[in-house]
C-alpha cells in the first residue's frame, strides 16, 4: 500500500463537432472497433501520462493548488497553466535545494512515504520535470490528477 499518483490524459470526440472528423482513424489507432457514421456519437481516449509513487510533495501541491485543499482520491481537472506552474516550481527547487521546504514542502501521511529532503525527494522532482516537460507541450489533451492511498 502507499500513495499512488497519476496524471491522466484524455481526448474526447463527438460526432457533432466539425473538428473531430478524424475520430474513426484515431479510435482505430487506439485499438477500438470502427463504427458507422450513424452509430458514432461520442468517444474518449484516456491514458496515463505520468505516474508517481509516494511523491508526497507533488501530491500536496495538487491538493493545495488543484483540489482546493480536499484530499479525497477523486479525479481533478488540471489546466496546462497549473502544470506549467508546478514545472517552474520543480525547476526552481532543483536549481536551489534550499527553497524545497518553502516552495514544495513534503507532507506526512500513513502511506505517503518519507518526508526528508534527500535524494528521493529530488529524484521525484526530476521525474516530475520529465513528465511535465512532455505534457505541457501538448494542447491536444485534457489532464486530470488522480491519487489513491
């Protein structure tokens, strides 16, 4: 058991949107069955764009900045602006470790892992920078944060 965290990417398609004319090709690429025009109404593609394990400082940032302080393991929409903000904070703390406790503090919890500002803390930030570097350059998807513990 422990804190598992996911950044989910989703793309929604509608037969009623002119911008979704390639939906059949996209659904087929994703492994879905092809559908006739009169059968298609709505479809969605969802995948995990990022995963963390016991990165409690990242979790707490999402709780404070996305979830309005509510830590309830629900699914929350995250804007690209918010993801870019977290990316900037991670880069700042990686450049100056002395700012870690102020800008991206750890948080304790029964399944949340250690709260030290050591190697694993900074490794989590490096992984976060990799994840967010990929997703913040892609406006095709909506992003959602989900955690479980």
